[in-house]
């Protein structure tokens, strides 16, 4: 890889990663729920340098009608990157092939936890806007969207979270940053249902042995438990410190 | 939908006739305004602005581009607006709506015609200029997106850093100072129902109003204007609103 054309830096040296983390350390994660007024549920996440906003509408009447199901609510998702989100050149607006794929896998992760049979003929829409990207946007998106769905009061079997693992200089590490994403040997985003331990989103590229795969999944599982705590705190905070105004404050 | 707006108009005009507004503001008062500049690190410039419950983010990016054929010695300024579907149940996914295009063009005209940005200084070499992209990202819609967007855009431009150029390309993450700006452009948008005019229409007022007038001003001049809606303004209305814009512009500029 090395999409930026730069030399591959040393990714793991004397127990430290490029940004100084250990192999099982997450970047800093902050979640704020209920930041938008019109959306039924919303959440803003800062994960490393990632800044992502999720908004949820529904259950509402499913339009167009031919998308409707008589048996359940239809889950829709749009993952989108702002044209100013990247460090490199100005992006194009409108869906890319990448953002369409991510929209699909994010939607499918939620299809098994949202109790959609309660709302036949309706739709639940999940909108994710990546305002600033720094590697691992899909995992941060799933994590924020889960909080936004909870904020919207949509019944779910579990509060899901996602995190990626990577292989850097032969070592499995959790939550790759932009450089590790670009120059690492493998990248594997995973979303878990923490209650059952089931895997809801799973993608992988690069080369991994069977042992490395197991090590990666267990690293991700441990990390996702930490993320879940931050999600629960964000939801609780809305009720512990009720705000009069819904406001997105970015620091 | 249309009958609801008819009812809204009836209620609004009854309240306005009594010299009041539905949220008990004065005729020429803004709702609460908050401006947060420099909120993103990857973009060369950024800001958020909110007016009442409307929230808008603006990101500024620089690229290298070819100049326009008719202006070979000038840089490119491009403004776009996204009415994000998460901002309102009224917004849908898909290509930009006419409202989004109008919003972007009105904000663009204010910035462009004030000459606040010296586009000639963006010339690099033959067939190579700097392009500046101003992207308006509407996050929450409660009316008067034009003023909210132009405030966010101006604040984002004020926070913008000039990219470092080496061998004809941009070195990302390194900067060569701030983006020089000559003027602080702000817009004031006025709604009108019957003969009554008011500043900063909320979404409820927008639904019921006959028309709106946006005036973009620098500290000395009117630099862009846009009328929207089916209603009409007299010449006196417009000069009166320009006087109010000039006064209110000072308040807005103080927030930048």
C-alpha cells in the first residue's frame, strides 16, 4: 500500500506504535449524544482525529412504498464523507463506490439488533456524516450510530460497537490510525454485539494466519467492551445533565 | 402540506398585526447566535454557526486547479451547499435541490462580489492556480439558513490558513500564513407577510411567509442581494431594510 506515496515508516518499535500507543490501546474516544434538534436521535463522536456525526429518523412511513415490508421496519443507512473531511485534496460530493459499500455493511450490522418486527411498513433511517477522517471511520460510524439509535428510542437487542484491528510489522494491534491503515499489513474492522458476543460486521484485507486472526478478534473484543462503556456514559449523560438546547459543540 | 402553511400564515399575520412574533422576539432581533471557528484540523479552514436551532458547518479546502478560460490569471472560488438528510425530515438524499443551489449561490455572491478574497493572488503559473472550496454543511434546519451559512462561511474563511506550495503542488499539513481577507461580509435576511417585515425568519415563519429578502453587506457597501418567494417589496421597503442591515451587520461582524 502506501497510497500517499510516502516511505513506509517503522510502525512498531520497542513496544510503541507510531503515535506512542501500545498494541491493545485505543485512541481517545468521546461521544456526545442529542446534539441535533430535528433528528429523532443523534450522536457526535470524536475518535482520535475522526469527527463523525450520526442522525436517526424513524420509525416513519416507508417511502417509496415498494420498499415497504409487511413484517418489519426497513433499515436504511447513508454513510457519507464531507468533501473537506480529508487531509488531501477536496473530495467530490455524492456517493462513491466505497461509501455505498460502507452504507450497506453498516445497515446490515444493525439489521440483526434493531427489533424491526415491532414496526411493520415503516423505515428507520441512519445518516452518518464523516466531518473529519483519520482512519477507522466505519467503526466510529457504527459506534456513533448505535448511540443515535438509542437516543431515538428505537428498541434494540443490544448496544453495538465496532473497532478495527491491524497487523503492523508482524504484530496484531487494535484501532489502526491513518498511517497504520495506509502502511499496515492487514486491516480488519469488526462490530460486536457485546451481550451475545456475536459478530455483526466483519471485513478484512491483507494477509493473516489463523493464529493472527484469533488474536485480532480477541483484541477487538476486549476493546469493544471499553467502547461500550463510553457509549453507555454518553446515553446516561443526556438524562443526568439534561440540556435545554441541543447543540453540537466541537473542541 | 400547503393547507398547513396557509394556517401558519393566518396565525403569523394575526400575531404580526399585534406587533409581535410567535417566539416573542422583536421584529428586527436575531435569535441566539453562536459562532465556533477553527473546529477541524484536516481542512484549511472551518467553522460552525448556529442561529436558534439552525446549525451549519463550513469547511474550506485548497487545491491546485486550472483557471477558467475567461480568467486565466485568477484563482478559482467554488461554493457548494449540502442540505444533509440528517438535518431535517424535509431534506432528502440525492442531487442538490434548488434550495441547496440557491443557498450556495447567495453565499458565494456575497463573498465574491465583496472582493474580500484577492483571487489574483491565487495565480501560480501558466494554467495553474489555487482553487478555494467553501463547502456549506447544513446540520440542523430551523430557518434562515442563508444568514447562518454566510456567518459560518465568513468565520471559516477567517480561520483559513494558506497552504504551503512547493514545486507547483500543495504540501498538506504545512501552511504559509493566514488567508488574507479585505472585508467581513455578513448577510441579513428579512421575511415579509402582508405589509409586515421581520429579521431572521424561523422555520415556522418561513413556511408561512410571502417572501424574503437577503442583503449581503460589507462595512461600507451592499454587495449582494436575493429576493425569494412569491410576495413583493417596494423600493422603500428595500432601502429601509438596507439601513437595518447596515446596523445589524455591525452586531454580526462583532461575532466573527
